[in-house]
């Protein structure tokens, strides 16, 4: 079967996880400092680059665009371009649950319709708070 678990393994995992969180906090503080440096130097929406002590610090700007749903639909309807609007049919989970609870729908009527997924998650915490 699998490897033996020891208390040391749990302690090590717990301690490493704690360090990881501290490291991430520290890195985020540094990233914030880099961002404000470039904001002051070139403005908030511009890329930048600087070399110090043999290291190059770069800031890229990723631009993503998407249509404002409500506004775009309104405009396309005004322009009579309804064929450019998606009609998405989706089961309404809340209404289905209510119909099941009220007995309007029998669970057997939805046999084969429910997809279950499981994903394991690990958590290690001391029993007595430190």
C-alpha cells in the first residue's frame, strides 16, 4: 500500500505551508512596490523596464477587452441585429431544487442528468492552536 505517514510529515507540511504564505505576502509587498515605481515613472497603463544589480525588472501590460453585456445587447436590439445575440439555454439550479422540494419534479425524472465531481483537498492544522 502507500507510504507510512508520520507526525513529522504533518508538522513539515504545516510549517512549509505557513512559510509559503509568509513568502507570498512578502512577494506581494515587493510587487506592489514595483508597480508603484512604474506607475510614478511611466503611468499606470504603460509597460516599463529597469536594470539594477544585474537583474532586469519588467512590467508588461496585458489588455483584455470584452463587450459590456447589457449595453451591447441593448444596442444590437436597437440595430435589429438580434442574430448577433446568443440565446443560452441553461438549467436553473435554484428553480430545479425548488421544484424537487415542492414535489413538482421527481428526482427519477432527472436520472442521468446530474454530474457529480469530487476533488480532494488537503488541510493540516494543529489540534491545539499555536
